[in-house]
C-alpha cells in the first residue's frame, strides 16, 4: 500500500506551497472568493487526475460535505486553480453529474 500522497507527489508537494501562501492576505481572499471557509478541508489534486478520483478520495477520507480543491498551476493567480466541491454521503438521491478531468483547458 502506498503512503498517503506518494501516488501524487506533485500534488502532495504543492500542499506545502499552499500552506505557506496562507500567510498572504490576497491569497486568503482568493480562497474565500472560491468558496473556502476557515477550517474547511483543502484537497490537493493533480492536473491529470480524474474528478471522480478526487471525489472518491474525499469520500474515503471522510471529508464529505464540502472542500476546496486546489490544483497547482504556475499560470493561475497565486499558483493554484481553485474550486469548491462536495460529496453527498448517505442515501439521498442526488442524481448523476457528468464527470471529466481537472484540466487547464479553457473553453
């Protein structure tokens, strides 16, 4: 079994960069604008990681409800693309959503 983060070394290392950036008030404002609340989990993801894999990891780790997903991107403001995501845990019928990849493609 792989150690946590070893299968995504780039995303794991980017987590440390994100934590250091938390000292920057402008970065914290960008996090809030992306829907993050203080104390809410942050999930690091790699650019080529399937959204379904990120959401499955959130469910397995018990994050559920809502988290901020951060993808390292040198071209993005503050070096991260940010999005808020959640996993519905339980028996509620939430319907199906199309799943893709977290990518830098703009369109």
